[in-house]
C-alpha cells in the first residue's frame, strides 16, 4: 500500500512571513513526483508538513487519507530525508542505521547492503564523514525505511555524479520492486526528469503548476536545425544553443500546425521541451510581472 | 541506539524508554565507575593529613543531580530531530522520555543509596565520622537505617532534576537563543526544595536555593510532596513545549 497526499487550504507562516499560502494539492498513490521551485519557494516547508516535522498554520494535511500530525501509524510509514540527514553526529554510521529500526518497516539488511555498495564506513562517526558520504548515509536510511511515502529533499547534495546516478537507479529499482509514493525535491531538474511521472512547481509559497511530465513537455518544444531556418520561424526562444550552423531553441508555447509544417519543410527537428528550461520560464519573475 | 530490532508500533514508546535508560547507563558506565573510585579512594588519601568527618560519596551523589539534568536535557535536545525524523510522534517521544526519567532516576538513585551505605560501612571500619555539611556545621548522617532513609530520597531528587533538565532541553531546542532562560525560574525552585529536604546547600550555586531556609521547617513529608508536585509540573511543562515542537530547518 502506498500513500496518497491531500492538502486543503494549507498555509504555513514563520512569524509574519508566509512560507506557504492556501495550498490545495492532491497526489495519487504510487507515483514518483518531482517537487520543483526556486530557492525559498516553499519546497522544504511543504515537505516538512507532509512528514509532520511542522504543523500547518491553517488547513488540513492528509496522508493516506488521514491527518498526518501526531498520527503514529501514518508518520511511522512516512520518511522525509533532508540534506545531510537528521543524525546525531556523535553516532557511528552503524548506530544511525540501527536507529532506523524504530520504524516497524525498516529493512536493516537492505540498509547494510546499500552501505556496503556505497562504501559507507560503518564504524566511522557521522561527524567524520565527508559531505558526500553523509548524503549517501541519509539516502540509505531513506531507501531502507521502506516507507509508503518517501521524500528526498536535496539529498543528493555533495554526492558526485556516479553516486547520484547509482542512487537514482537504486531508488527506481526499489520503487519498481515495491511501488510507493516518492517525492524528489531537487534543483538538478534535467538529471531526474526521466524518473518523474508528475511534477509539482511551487513559487513564492504558492502552487504554480501540477501536471504529469508529458503535459509539461507538451507546453513547449525544442526545435533544432539550420540556424537560418530556425531564425526564420520568428519564434520567441526561452533558451538557445548554437553549434556551427546548427541552432537549437526552446519555446514555451505549443506549436500550431502551420508552424510545424514550415519547420518540417525547412528540415527542423521538433522535440519535447526540456523541463529545466520550462521551469526557468515559468518561475521567471519578469514573466509574472508582465 | 543499538539492537532495537524493529519495534512494534503500539509499544515502541515503552521499548524506547527502556532502551534510552540502558544505552545511557552503558554510555556513562565509566563516568559512574570513576565517581565511585574517586569518592571511595579520596578519603583514604586525605586521611594521611586530616581527620575524615564528611562523606565524600555525598558530593558525588549530589553531582549526580546536575549530571542527570544534563543527561535529560542533552538527550532531549538531540533526540527531538532524530526521533521525529525517524517517524516517531512527539507524544511517543514524551512517553519514552518520561519512562527514561523514572528508570534512570531509580537506577542512579539505587547507586547513590547503595554507595552511601557502603561508604558508611567503610568509614565505620576506619573509625571515621560519616557526616554531611549541613549549613556550615558537620552533622552525622546517623545509623544504617537513617543512612538508608537519607539515601532513599535520591531517586526523587534525581527525578526532579531530570524533569528540570528535560524542560530546559526542550525549550532550548524550540527557542534556539532563549530557551535556556527557563533556568531562571526553574533553578531556584529545584534548589530551594533540594536545600530544604536535607537542610544543606545543593552542589552548584547554593544561593539559588535561598528559599530552602524558609521552607525547611515545613516538615519532610510536605517537602517530599512538593518535590513530587514539582517533578510533575516540570514534566507537564516539558510535555507542553514538546507536543507541537517544530523541527528546525537545516542549515547549509
């Protein structure tokens, strides 16, 4: 069983500042979600509410159809792994892994297997780990939690590219083996885009967009072809790249049929829009001001 | 925390409370052993130059009150983010800490009481006077029964200090820069009752127990009742702070 997520009119204030305002959000069970937003947009605040790390100022946070706050049967099956993990730095890696057994579903054998795979030194104190290894330990405890709702908040920070790749693959393998709800909050958008089924974008404490990945990719297009031909289309580009006589541009609007025909006739290839380019466009403050 | 073996949900709070106690005792076993060795060896060294008239273990046992307060406050400060991030509710954590407090106070109180009795036997064998510093005068603790009765209050005192430490620990996590200020009202109350119970100055800033002289004549029964009520009030205040405590944001 994996958990659904429902937020109804949820707000969170830090003093006089709105971290989240009037959020309504429904996430189906058993999917991998990407949570995107600029720095300070409210991603971590949103995840903190889902894991009952914080209590909302207003509104209802339901996980698995039940209020998550102080609900032991629910929170024991929800895992939010924050950057660097929430560990006692004086503990050894082994002690941190064993402490995971507070969760009834924690898989210690799997955690130790992952620790070996990622070269985690079991006897070393957490405070003596490098930033990357600490991130790996956090990721290992999150995967081995075998939770019904697992959330990783920038957990990849400090990991090198091969380790991140191995982590994503392990996450996917665990998800395929045991379908559950996963939320990945990250700034490395293109790196995780292939794993995501739906994307939620928050901006300035509000829900900006929530759609499946295909819908996002259909919001625009990438056109690649001879530079002159691309320029001749006269499209407003979000981003562009040029290599010799070839040019690639990203546009934020779905292309109409005549434009597609002109592009095809000019030898221009049309592909889906990159999620990162679209995200940059959607959260551009100047765009909203206009 | 070792060898938890996956805990069952409805009872994990009790298993954790017992686990905290055994882990804390294991973690501090050398500290406790060092206090024992020091308190029992020191009088033999001092006896080379001076008469021994005062219990050394009394000071070690009293230092245990501060130690207890630091253990509870320190543990809670660290455990709040760790345990909640591991899927524990605040209520479960509060129950675990409550059980930890009772078991820890009983265990340390038993060590304190047993130490006093052992020390009395040792002092008697050496012909030394087994006394305490009772407000600037050395007062003998008394017979074995009186020593046992004297030592029997330690579990209660440790419990009060444990609750006080938990309150300050919870407040310090919740209000990062101001939580420790709860020491200002808590310390005089705890010190005064401690002072009043034994008619002695507690280990630490003795002036903070200034009310002890005023309430010292109220009778031991009433003071014990007040200590129990204080432990309950401190625990209730710590629970109130803990029950909706937000986890701090991570800092880069």
